[in-house]
């Protein structure tokens, strides 16, 4: 494979891992050397969007070891999303085992250390039984796929990236499902995200839907800003609790920074030295400008460079690849 040419795109790999939940219990994990599955056309996932998913990565380290980053957190977030939808989710041990199997079965697709690419794991939980009534599904399929990917957004060669504030739709309702990783939160942002990308924006930034005065998060990543020695990230009931953001907050504290998780007013964007998007797929992406199409305001980061964002990025990826000591035991070695 030509690792340099990878993007965040689907490639069919060797196998997916699946398990079935029916009659109140999970089947064993199975390896399927195909990316097609057969489910009922009247399933709740196809008809009512009854599905939850996750995203995590396997990293080839400098020492050749393979590491998964905080997979237990993904297992528990999937459980939270599944509970929100009223569907069963795999126990933590089964989730981890499926992720390990997905890596092992697709080992030829695991990008080498320092290739700039990683193996993205996509755990998926879908309701598969036939139904037309609006009830939770008792028949569920758990899938883990593994896909080699490179950067999700932004220019690989430059740290200049701009983001666009979404002003013609909200990501989630005030008491909606924003804090869960379910497909229904993503489909409404796809067209707007594509348009923004065509206009040269690396990410679409959502405001809170109650007042539209505060920053919530990007369509597939959290927001943080750096002001002096402070790491500031929005506290909102409607954003996805990002495992990357949570890790960066710990790293920032270890770097001697003060972490503030609090409401961030849109106008405050004018005051940050540096800004970033963070998440599994995007890692830490420096955001130099945020454009508000409603007011025409361009919020630019005040500092010329991106040194703090880069330090946070490099420490995080250093831990993931075994270069930086993993003092919190975040990595699971395979
Ligand atoms: N916010 C949204 C809406 C996301 O889809 C993601 C990606 O998973 C994140 C934030 C970042 O979360 P994590 O760091 O756990 O990947
Ligand atoms: C991730 O970081 O795992 C994501 O959520 C990205 C995905 C929605 C494309």
C-alpha cells in the first residue's frame, strides 16, 4: 500500500469482526472475509436510524509494538449510546477482543510507524430485526471494521486551517442526542460539511442550539482554545465527550497549564492565542481562522505560531506510538 496517498476514505480490508445479539445473548465473535452483511430490509437501523458507532485507532509504535488508545473509553461510550437507544451493547471484554481481532485479521493494513497513517477501527451497533413499529430492536449486530486512514481534514503541509460556523442549521436540539455517538447526529451535517469543504474550510463549527451564543463543537471533533497558559474547552450537555479532548486536558495539566471546561461565548473566539479541533480522526488540527457567515466576522488566532497545539499534538501521538511514557496506562498493547 502507498501509505502516503491515504486519506480518510474507505478501503476494503481483509475482514470484519461480527457478533449477533438475539434471544437475549451474544454470539461468539466471528471473522468475516467480506464487507457485506445481510439484514432485514425492515430493520430499525435502516428505517429509523437505530444505530450507534465508535471510532478508535491502532498505532504501530517506534518499538514495533501495536497499541490501541483507551479502548475501554470507547466501549463505555458505545454502551452509553446504546442505552440511549434502548439496544444491547457488547460487554467491555467483548468490545476489546473484537478490536484486537480486527487489527490482527487486517495486520497487513496497519500502517508503519511515522507513515502519517493509522488503522482506524469502526465499531458499529445496528438494529437488524424486521419491524415497522417504533420500538427498540432486540436483534442487534455488533461489527468492528478496520480501515487504514490518514488525516481527516486540513492541509498536511500547512498548519493554516479555517473553520466555518454553521448558521443555517443546528447539530442537535437543546435537549437532543448530541452527547451520543449515533448516526442521526451526523447525517444532517453531511451536505453542509461537504459544501464547507468545497469552500476551503477544514471543519464546520456548531453553536449551542438553545441560545446560539456559545460554542458547542465541530461536526466530528471537539473545540479547544489556548489563552496564555490556559486550555479552554466548552462545557455543554450537547457535545460528544471526546476521548481525545479528555486526554489532552490531562496532558495540558501535566504541561503546567490550567484547564478550564466552561461555556465559551462566540465572541471569545476573538481572544484565543491558538484554536484547534480535536478527535480521533482529526487528532489535533490547528485552526487559524473561524468565519461567521451571519456577521461576516473572521476570528483569527492571536498568536502567529501553533506551538502549544503542536506540543499537545506531539505528546498525544507520542504516547500513542510509545515514544512518550504512558504514565496513565492509556494504551493497550496487543
Ligand atoms: N465530537 C464529535 C461530534 C465526534 O464525532 C468526535 C469523534 O469521535 C469527537 C467529538 C471526538 O471524539 P474522540 O476524541 O473520542 O474521537
Ligand atoms: C472520529 O473521530 O472517530 C469520527 O467521529 C469521525 C467520523 C465521524 C468521520
